[in-house]
C-alpha cells in the first residue's frame, strides 16, 4: 500500500563538512513498516548530483536500518536541536539537518558560530574566563566534571569572551552553550 | 577466625551498576534473597529492577549515597539482611565499614578487616610482604644523602634503576639510569627537578622494571586456613592507569614463572590471614622477574575471565566462604582451560579524546552466540548517569585458544549496539587488529603515545552519505508528523510522479 507524501528540502551538513542541499520524498510505506524514499543530493550549481532509492525499517527504538545500492546499514539515531547524531558501526556522525527557510529567519545563521559548547553533560566545576577576556585558541575556558573526571573545554579559536553562560556548580546538558566568543 | 557455619538468607548489595547485577545473580542462584540500594540517579538502574527489595539511600553524589556506611547499615538492619556484599569500589576496601558490619551482627562478604588494613597501606603491605618472603621491587624508600650513597645503593639493587622524588609523583624528578656512568648527571638532574617541583630535593632509588606487564593472581581462601589460587590475569593494557583489556592466561608467562608467581600469591594471602576472594598484583619484567605491587582485598572488575577459564563462580564462592563452608575443591582440581578476554566498555568517546559520554541509552543490543558473556546494567531505555564511573559493561569472551578468543571478541564487538552514547566499542576493534596485541608482546606502556592515536584513527571509515540519508529520513518523518512543513513551492520534484515509481 503506497501513500503519497510531499517532497521536502533540507540543508545537510555532516560534522565540519560542506553543506549540501537535499530533497527527499517518501515514495511508499507498507503495512509492515517498510518505507521507501527517493533522495536527491544537489551539487553547488543546483543540479542533481546523487540520487538514492532508499528502503528503510525501524526495527527498534532509536534505530533505522537503511538499504540502498545493495548495502544494509544500521544507523543509531539520537536527535538534538536541529540535527541528528547518527551512529554507524560504532562511529558517530553529527549531522545538521536544517530547513532552509527556518535558517533564513535565524539571525546571521548563528549555527554555533561564536558559541563554545560542551559535548558532554556534567557539572561545571570551574569557570576560567570572564566577559571581556581575550582568549587564544586552545586555552581552557571552563572545566566540566562528568563521571568522576574533569574535562577542560578549550577555545576553538582566538577571540574575546562576549558572554559566559554558566556558573560554577551548574549542571549542563550535552551541547549546552558555555561561553560566547566575539 | 570465624570458623563456624552461618547461613545467609538475605544479602544487601552495597553497590550499583554491573557489579550489583553480578552479585544479585550469584545470590539468586544460591536461593539467597537480595536487597538493592540506590541513589536518586539510579531508580531506573537494572540492579534496582532485578533485586527482590530496593531501598533509596540518598542523593546522586556517591558521598551522599553509596558511600554512606551508616545509612546502608541502617537499611540492612531494617530489611533483615544477614550479610553485606560491597562489590568493588565504594566501601569495598573500607576496613572501618567491614568492622561496623560485623559489630552490627551481620556477615561481611569479604576478607577480615585486619587483612584489609594490612594491605591498604603501600608501605605497610610492602614491609609485611618482604617479611613473608614475597619479592618486592628492590630499592630504598629512604632519601639518599650523597652521590656516593646513591652509587652504592644502585650497585646493590643492580642496573637499570630508577631515581624517584621522595615527595613526588607524576613523572617529575624521575630518571631512568641504565649504567653507572649515567648516574652522576641523572642524580643531580633528578634532585634539582624534585626541588623545583616539590620544594624537596630528596630522591631515592628503585629497581627499574623494563617493559613491565601487570600480571595478577586470583586467590581464594576459606575460614580454615585453606588457600588456593585460580591462576593469573594479564591486565597490562591500560589507559592512564585504568585497565582497559584483560586476558588469561598471560600470553607470555612461562609455566615455571606461573608456578612461582601463584605460589607467592598464596603466601601473600596466608601472611595476612586472608579469607574470601582476593587478587595479588605483580609487575612482571621483560627479564622474567616479578615483584609484588599490591593486594586488592575484594572482588576484582576483571574476575569473569578467571571464571571463564576455571569454571569457578567467584561470587558464589565468596558467598559460600562467607557462610563458613570449607573450600570444596583443592588446588589440583583447578585447571586453566582455553583463553578468555575482557574488554571494558566505557561510556567515553575515543574520537573526542575519551570525553565522558553519559546520557540516555534508547537502544541497546548485546552480542550473543557461543562463549560470549556481557556483564552490564544496560538496557534499552536505561540512562548512564554523570555521577559514577564511566565503565558501563564488560564484554567477556572465551575461546579454545588465544586466537579463537580474539576472533570471537571481534565478532561480538560487531554485534554490540549501544545507542545514544559513545563507547569504546569501535576502539576495541582497532585494538584487536594491532599486530603487537596479536603477538601478545606488549607492556603497560602499550597504549602510550603514538599507538593510541593510531588506533583511534583506525577505528574504521566514517560513512557520511549513509549518515546524511539516515538523518534526512529522520528529519522528514519528524517534520511530516509535526505538520510543520508543507511542500515547497517551485520544487522541481512532483510528488505524484514519485508515488508511481
């Protein structure tokens, strides 16, 4: 049994890689949970670069099994903000999937531009900088403790601290913003 | 020595996570009722679900829950438990707690408090072991007064030697010296470094163990003076002094050294009137020498590999010894059969400098099949709290020989799925491929420096296309379900066209 569905467009970025535009439409969905999709990845000039016919199931919570081109891929799916952390063969891929129209609405596309985040949840044990401080790439900004270990969160670049978003003793979630850089 | 039978009908497990689950399993096999304790962070933890009773003991931080000896003892008495099993970590090597348990009229499932005390202090245990004829790393703990004294001590100990800062640690003020002509400059360098690092220029000399391995011996003693050993475990593969992989037998231990080392381990246990399960740790040098390091007076994390090759259930053995049962087998009954490997699954991300990776685990599937065992407290829907140790599971695999065990371990790792958090699983696949690991020739320095980087880079190819596709499907279904998106005008793809493909 097929159900028709709309085509949606997204901007997709894997890790620090280049951002690509992608179109996706569900072409079929069966009673047994098998769903088919047609995906087009666009080149920079807007032409279709790669097309993929996908066959998918969701065998258990948090898992998507993909088949395409004769391959079977088990993907662990953990959503965050506007993205998905995809685990394939134990390796993580942080994929940002953004609606281009919503992105246009956001100020200056501030997708992590000036903010330093913590990868792990934990407790802030020390804040080493304050607003107005000049920091160098690699210098420690905040120390977050998780699982009995202290972890220094370092500055990704040279800059000036425009805002400190956490205080000592705060509990922070994964990907929480700790410090904003100018 | 408590030499009388005492039945145990209900055990309180003063621990959490995988080891609490392990102890509960041992109790249930013996028909013993179980009481779990838990903190605010652990209501959903598997040990709470598996135990027959469970009691809340405090907020998430260990100091306010799993280390609250008074509160745990209170729960034991309220629930009518007649024994306490401490697991490892937390209160397991706290002689004061062991005494309090006994004074409350309960059975402490562990060695006598005096044995914990004797082995708890590095200097005291070293002195007692030396007196019992157990080899300790030769050297002085006294500061050297002069170069002449250093020269004499180095000569007595024998080169190579290590100069160490008396006040120090962390490698500062340490010098390896391989011959006497290097000694003078190393001595003055170590002293000045010690002075500038610790404000004290005192240094001492210890024998340098070249490319040491960490080899330990499992012992088991009853309350009647019978001591047996259950052979060795090689725990040399460590990261920052944390064991990562263990195996048994040690791949390079000659039979005569095994015999000597296990005999010494039994002597060490006898010297402190040990009871129950314990582990005697040795440094094993490339030259075949071995030296006492310390004794762990509790059940060890890596105990399952010993269980796999000997067929002895160590938790049940602890319980039976605690009930006053004399050992039901002799040394001659014990054999090492095949090979076993343990891989410690940590909730850490090897691709991000081993950053802790706690959080919810929405999906989880353990490997199965022949001779594969997983000791963990994980399940789909569990959460790894930020408050405790990052070790979340132990993959334990048995093989007919070492190569068989390695191949099976790799196969099991392929099957192992942990969703939502990052783990060391992909790192282990790279480690199992390492030629030096394969050959069995490695030391405690195995994961230092270059190799760690190389292994982390060798965890496999990322798959950005598949990841993008999975993320797109997820976003698409999410947005469709939420009704937040409608087809974009001007899109060149006609949806009707697709539906007829």
